[in-house]
C-alpha cells in the first residue's frame, strides 16, 4: 500500500527531526524550507536588556524557542542576563519554548494552556501597572501587544530578535511542482509566514491559482488559528488544526485525518 506523501516546510534547522517524526507516523515526505531565520536587532533590544538587568521588568514573555537563542547570542554576558531573568516572571508560549528556556537555566513561571499569543493574553488577567517585555520574531502577531496594552497602567515593550525570510534555493520550486503534479497528499503549514512564502513561490512561478486548486483537493493542516486565517484569505480550506499547537500534535491530527 502506497504511503501518503506529506509536505513539510519548516526551517532547515527543524527539517531532519520533522521528517523523521513524519516518517515514524507512516508518511513519505517532500520537504523544503519556506522560511529562513536571520538575526535581527532593533532599537528596543538594549532597553529591554537593561530593564531586566536592573530588575525593572515584571514579566518577560518568550513566544518561541528561537527567540531565546537569538536573544542570548547578542549578549556579552548571557549568564548575568539569565540570573536577572530568574528574578522576573518568565512566560513561555508553549512546551517547546519552556524546554528551551529551562535548558539555559531559566525558570519558567507560567505557560498558557493554549500554546498561542491569544493563550498568553487570556492567561494574563491581573497585570495592571506591570512592566512587560515581549521577545519575538519580526513577524509576530500584533494582537498580543494590543491585548496586553488594554490593561490599566501596563507598560509593554517589544523586541524582534530575529526575522523570517524566504529562501530560494530550488527546493521550494520543486515542492510546488510536485504539488502541481499531484505528488503530495497533505500539507503541513506551521506558521502564517510559511503560508505567505509558499504562495509567493507559487506566484513567482505563475501558479498561484493552480496551487490553491490543488490545496483544496488535498489535506491542508494549519498549526494554529493565525496560520489557518492566512490560508483562508488565500481561498484555501483548512482540514486539520490540532487542539495543541505543536508540530507533533499536528502530525498526529493529519494521520487521523488520512485514516478517515
């Protein structure tokens, strides 16, 4: 019996593990990174670091495991920063981010039940007058900042420590061609930016309308609501979204969908 073919479009740093996980669930895999992570330093970064080091920050939010690595690599004295972080309330968006923080010796105070920016906002209901630092990518969901700023007297600072760009090394076009040829049964979209870049590659190839038709005849999985929303804006129907917004849970959900 032919195995279903799954398209995985995560960054290179996550591809090998993701491919192995998908294969362990009975999938053949077509893989191409639709995003690449580059270091980014904005004008807010130094201020956030200084407030943490001088114990003026009450809450520090990390919205990805990548954000931790890109933060620490910018610092001359990362150990000092970690010690200062451990005197604040550190929030991780999900289990993967929590593990990455703990690996660096950072204690995590809170983690939302729903691994999303919305989950963080819903969890933080008594934060009036607090100083909050948000560490994320350049393409983070602005809804989190808006939600936090609705609280009385809250001071919110945001820094983007990395950016997501579209790599074009031939693998992306090959994945689109495989999809157009009917060689892919399911698509795993792990971020809104992955969707946008996937569609941009299709547009460059003059195949955007054709790829939307293909997606609507196959299984399309979105890791969470922001990703699903962008897919729908392109006219793509979302078939699968896991209850917990992790890659493993998404693979489990796709497997269940394939079996139906």
